[in-house]
DNA sequence: TAGATTGTTAATCGATTAACAATC
DNA sequence: TAGATTGTTAATCGATTAACAATC
């Protein structure tokens, strides 16, 4: 029943995020329209890739004058509109957890952290804009705020146990910072961020003579 | 001259990190030897993938009795040995920067943060085990500690300017947390971690009926 | 209209998986 | 030895790129 999940961000979705970032940049610089060639160059992909991606997501341009930046931004936001104002919880208030509850950009992207949890009672007294609660209150909060997604930032030894609790309480998506391959039912989405792996990779490539 | 870089973690390298994690787990459970099948199952890939990866990195097993866990761990560590005890700096001491300088796991993986930097003088008085210095001292520290890799955690508006300074000072690898596509010379390694994109992706897939 | 760009289909490229000989 | 597993080559699959007709 429990199964290893693989890594979820599809490449085309990731590129869509990148395009949005670039489009906001172009707009800020005063551009109104854009060609697949310009956007591709900025985003670090080919023009064909850009057109192909838009084609997959049914985003249309104009055969002569390219794409209107506002239309593209609107179309991309439309793809993600159901994700807006979703409630998220953070479990584990160590260094990473604390940073994430205070991370301003989630709000700008309309993702709302409603509560955080930690087993350590001394952390529960502290406040970072949102309350830090004991683990026992998780079920109640998940129900109250219809939370579907949790950020898991507990120590690696307790990661699997905590993930099991989250799934039992109705969480269907986990952004996991613990360096552990979580085993969850296969309808649960897990995405892993391993900061050590990321940093070590960069070091690896800088050391490597290419 | 300046060029957009793409995303650096090669899939096989990423899997190597995953294998290491799994192997440590197996070892802890008392295992001594392992088959490609077991490791694949634990890591969420096929047995063929495991054998292929080991083949690429010239890691040998035994045709009857599989792989010795200690040999595998040793071989994987050998691949990354030149990365050990590399010095790293953190630029930007906001939420993310602060969390990273206090992140214990980097040390366990033999990556050493030697200093951090922030333009805000009020942050420079604070200490998190390592000193927070004014940006002007960056060149000196980079030279003194032979730093090649920087973690970039400044606000998005200053990310490109800061990256330019880093490259000028001799940094060749950047782990970038700012939601910006950095333009750097093409011999510079850039890896991007975009926390909003990661969280939004998880939400996207949980909302999507599949 | 002529030229340039999109949108889509076909070709290519790379990565994963299958097959199987080698061999412990 | 017989059976099982590795290691590598070939086949498949999927993603990216090229080509080009449609069209503004």
C-alpha cells in the first residue's frame, strides 16, 4: 500500500513558472508584446520549446505580432487559479521551518501558511505572525482550514512518522525538506527539497574541470 | 558574454545522493550487502537504473552476491571527495540566509560556511556562529578562504547585481534562492531553488484530479 | 502582398528500460 | 553445477528540437 513517490515538478510546469518570472521582468521594462524568441532567450530555452509549451497548455499567440504579455500572464495565472489562497501548514519549527513561516513571498503568490507545529513546548510560546502549536492540535487545524498541503521540516528521524500522521489527518501533498525518501500511499504528492544535495551539486560542478 | 545558465543537477548525480541516503538507512537496519533490486525499490527507481548508474560511475558489484553496502558508500564518497571541506559564503541574511547559516546538516556533509554578508549594518552585529559582515569585506574573505561557491539569498531586485559582484570576486558556483534568472558567464555554475514554485507545484498536483 | 511568426507534426536526441551474455 | 545477479548493449520511450504549412 505504501509506495515510494517520485519527485513531482514536471519540467513544463517548471518552465511555466520561469516564463512568468521573465514576463514580469519584460513588463517592468515597458514591453507590451513578446516573441517566442525573446522569451526563450530570457528563460534559457529555445523558441520552439516556448511555443511547444504554450501549445500544450492551450495558450495562443498571434501569427504576426507574437504574444501579448498581459494575455500570457493571465493565461498562466488561469492555470494556477485553483491553487490560490490554499492553506498550508508547516510541521517542525527548526531553522528551515522558522524561515518558511516568515517567508514573505508565499503571500505574494497567494499561498497562506495558517499554522505551524512543533513537539517542543518551548517553541510553542514563540510567535512569528502565525501560531506555533503542539502536534496534537494538527487534526483540528487541518479540518478547520481545509488544509491539503504541509511543509515537512522535522528532523530526519521523525520525518516518516510525521508524514504518516499528516496523511492520516487528510493531507494530500507534502513539501519535504527532510533528507529521507518518504513512503506514502500513491495518491499522495511528495516533492523533496534537499538543501545539502543542492549545495553539494554546485560544489561538485565547480570542482569538476569541464 | 553573459549568458543564461540552466539548472545544473544532473539526474544521475541526484540519484547517487538518493542511493547514499538509502544505503545509510539499510546499514542502520543491519544490512551488509544489497541487490540492485532492493536499492531500486527503496530509492523509487528500477533495478536497471541502479545498475546503469553504477556502471556510469564505474562502481562494481559482485555477480552473485550483489553489492557490499560499505563499498558502495565508499565509492560514492570517493566521487564527492574533492568537494569535502569546501568553504561557502552566504550573501543576504534574510529569513533564508539566517536559516542556512544555522543549518547543521551542511557540516555533517563536510560543507563549511565561513562567513555571511548583508548590506544592513544592524544585521552585522548579530552572530549565528559565523560572522555577518558588510558586503565590502566579501573580496577579502573570498580570497582568504579560497571560496568558490556562494549561496545567494538576497531580495530579487538586488540578485543580479550581487551575482555580478560575486563573479567578479572569483566565485564560480552560485546556489540561488532569489526568483530571478541570473545572467552569468557560461563557465559559472548556477543552481536555482525557488521555494514558491516548489510549494505551488505541490498544491497544483493536489488540486488536479488525476 | 511579402515577410515573419505562430502552431503543429515529424525527426532527433537523450534517458530509461529491457534483454541477455557473462559469471559468481 | 544450477540459479541468480551483475554489467552492458540494444530497444523503447519521452522530451526536445527542427521543419514547415498556416496565417497575420
